[in-house]
């Protein structure tokens, strides 16, 4: 797929909108304060806090103010990325700050996932896995839960790539008349056993992970990079990553932005869900 972007902001167009915005343009450095927490990313995206980290609440004059949102949204992109498309970025901001129906992120609104790079010991070898999580309601609160895992050794075990084997790996429709005496075929070669499953069959890699851990074949060692995938805004997908570097354009920033249709959205979400 072909999506990724960067953003440009025109401060002069905001001067005069309000006294507060005018003061912001006069103190540009303060705008680039590091977005240190994921919750802060949500608040800045929605314009629910000022440049000093002071919260706005419903009823405050600047709460979710679109003029201020335009300023902050531009600051929430990785300005050093070579993959950002300025026109796509501008269209995204225009879509979510439209006067008629502005769009905001909802921390408990679903359709966003965490991705953690991890290291496990698997049969005596260090292996890299990606764990995916989502927020799930529990009683009056919520909790993070595992939704899927990406591990190339699991995937290779269930890769249907041999067309010749697929064509011959089936049980005859009259097998029931033979009391399924030919069922041995399915278990003759373990490499192709899943070819005999329903076309709706989908390997559950998370269950495989839990099984291997329970059997003592796999153990957790460490975590690495963390990033988040957002699908809350219709027609768009974006990724948020942490940038630990000198300067003010650091912290949690939008690192990728793709314009997608509903079909593409559902295909992508399948990667994060079982």
C-alpha cells in the first residue's frame, strides 16, 4: 500500500484569530514541547490541553478549539520522516478539523492497537516476536489484553504455498460411505495437514504462543520498540511511534499516515486481531 505523510503549518493565517493564538505564534518554541505520554498525544490531538500541559475541560473556551487543533496537529507529526507526503497530511488535517463535523480521538473508543517488539527464548534460541494488544472493558475500568502475535516460525508452519498439494489434499465427498477409512490421508504428511481443514480455517497463533509457553518450550525475555496503530478515523490509518532524540519534535508522534478505504481497513485490522 502506498500511504505516508508530513505536515506544514502556516502561522500567519492564524494570527488575529484570537489573542491566545497570537501569543503562540510569538513563542513558537513552546509549541514543540515533547509529547511524553500517549495520553498526552490524545489530548493534544483533540486540543484538550495547552502547550504547557495544562488541561482544558468541557466548558473551557479553548476546549477542542479547531484553530488551536490545527497548530497542535502539525506538531504531532514526525518532522524528520522522509516518507511523509505533505498533501496527504494536509488533507488529513482538513478532514478532521472541518467546521461542520470535526473528528476526535477517543481513548476508550476502540479501533486502536498497541504493538510491542519482544524477545522470547524458543527451544533454546532467542527469537523476535511482535505482540498486539487492545483495550478491553472490565467492570468500571479497562485493561490491555493480547489480541494476536506475529512470529515467522508459526507462520511458516501454516503457509499454504504448494498449489499441487492443495489440489490433491482433500477427502472424497463420498468418504462417509467408506466410514471415512481414507481419513489417514490427512495425517500422512504433517506438513500439509491444515490443507484438509475448512476454507474458513484460520490458525490461532496466540493460542500457539500460550501453548508453547505452558509446555515450557518458550519463555519471555524482554521488550523492545512500542508503537500504536489507529483506525478510529474513517478513511484513514496512522501509526504513532516514540522518538527519543534532541530537539522539540520528539516523544509520541505520528510516524505514518495512510488514506484507506473500508475494505483496506478491514484487511489491515485482521493483522491485529485473531
